[in-house]
């Protein structure tokens, strides 16, 4: 896509390129870093508007009906996502309740409303408004974690099946539909103009990245040592850490889930912090590295980081569902908030790091 007198620049590496027409289903990639520049979806604006409205209906159903119903010894317990968040709030875990609310409810809803507004603006010829709305939706999109929450529901179902009879509710099926619709809607690029590259402030970008990484590294220790969940029953009080949760699934015959939780809750945060530190050091010291591979590493870090919220969602669901009075109750532990904060800090660190820097220093060396 390179050419003479180009009119645009890659938003990730700043390489100039000339915009060319594409056919339906095609997309153009940057020849230097491989980033997607623009494309032409098979779905038109009317399709996106219809899918976004349908997703809003699924969102309303998912938050109005129970996700799971538990039954044990004649007792029953069911909870919606708002009820689980309310249980965290009443249990004194207000910061964690806010974190679950914004990532599982607020940001997905804002993204859907933004897509409805963008589609409507384009259909009515208000393209200037659609550009501003698209930028808002693009910035908030990584923080809407419906699919991560859905995976948390699956993990919770497996864990709860050892405690009581767990029956999926209407809310679960609605969340599945919502996750699919969100994935489709958010994959469509309705922009009429490609995103432009912006100037890079290397000092500020790296300083913020290092500060956020340091804070995440400090909190990573208590996040793994402190209990993330506390269970009270007739047999006493039991506390679970992330590691003990991995051991529980492994010994209870679910090695796949044990490996999943170990990966997203322990390996992914470590990998993310290590990868960002490597990228920051490489940029600061102007090391001779494969810049294209470093850019791919940065994209991988941005993609996998949000999945570490899995444990936070599992704890929120357990706290909302397991409410059997003196027989058994579950509440969130301090480790859950610490771990959720680690996830947020590492995501902010990756957003603070500007991938342009990987390529900017190439000119300084040449």
C-alpha cells in the first residue's frame, strides 16, 4: 500500500500510504507493520443498525433474567448480573462492584448505543458526528468485556456443579446472543475515512507506561497471596486464593479449566508486564530488534490482557449466587480487588505505550 505522495499514515507505525479502493470483504494492511488500515465489510450500515438494536434487546433480557439457578437441600438461589453487583456492593466490596459494573454492563451498553448512533448518523448524512462517535467507541471497546464475563459464567457453572444443582437461566442464553452480536457489530468498520497517525511524545508515553507497570507489579503479589473468595458454611470458613482455585479444578477432574485459570490469571499478567517492559527497554535503549515482531507482540499484549478479568467475574457471580443463609454463603476477598486492579493497570499501561515509538527510533538510528 505504499506509494508516492501518499495521503494517509498508518495509525500504528506512521508509515505513509495511498488509499486505494477495495472490494467487498477485502481489507488493506500496512506493508511495514501489518496493521489493518481499512476495509470494506460485507455488512452495510443498515445491517449494522439492525444488529446493534437486536443486541440492545439481548442486553436488556440478559440483565433482567437470572443467569443461573442453584438448588440444594430444598433451597433455591438465582441471580442476575445486576443482583451479583449489588451483592458485592452490600458486602463492602464497592470498588470491585464498580469495576464489574463498568466492564460487564456500562461499557458494552455504551458501545452498542454508539454503534446505533454511528449507523443512524451515516444513514442521515451526519458523517462529522459519526467520526467523533467512532473514536469514542474505539477507545471504550477494549473495556467492554461481555465475552470474558461469559467465560466466567462457564467456569462458575463447573465450580457450582460441585456444590449444588446448577441450571442455566434465560439470562445466560441472552448473554451468549449478546456476545455474538457484539463481536459481529464491533468487527464492522463504518468509517468513510481511515484513522490518521498522530504525533508521538515518547517521554510522556514511556513514563506513563513504566509508572503503571510498576504499580501493577507491586499489586500482583498481594493479588496472588490474599484470598479472592471466602466461603462460609456449616463446616466453617474457607478462603481461596487464585492458586488454590487452580488446584481445586485440577483435583476435581477439570484440568482444562485449571489450565485456563492458571493461564489467564497468572501467566497472562506476567507475560503482559514482561512484554511491555521489554518493549519499553528496547525503545529507550534503541536496541536493534525486529520491529515488525515487536509490533505483533504489542498487539498480542493488547488482545490477551482483558481476559485476565475472568477470576473477578467468577468471584462476582459466586457472591451473587451462593446465598443459602447459614447453610452456605460466598463473599469476595481482598485479593479479588487487588487482582482486578492489576488487570486495569496493565491494560492502561499497554494503552499508554505508543507503538509508533518502535518505529520512530528507526529514523534516529538510520
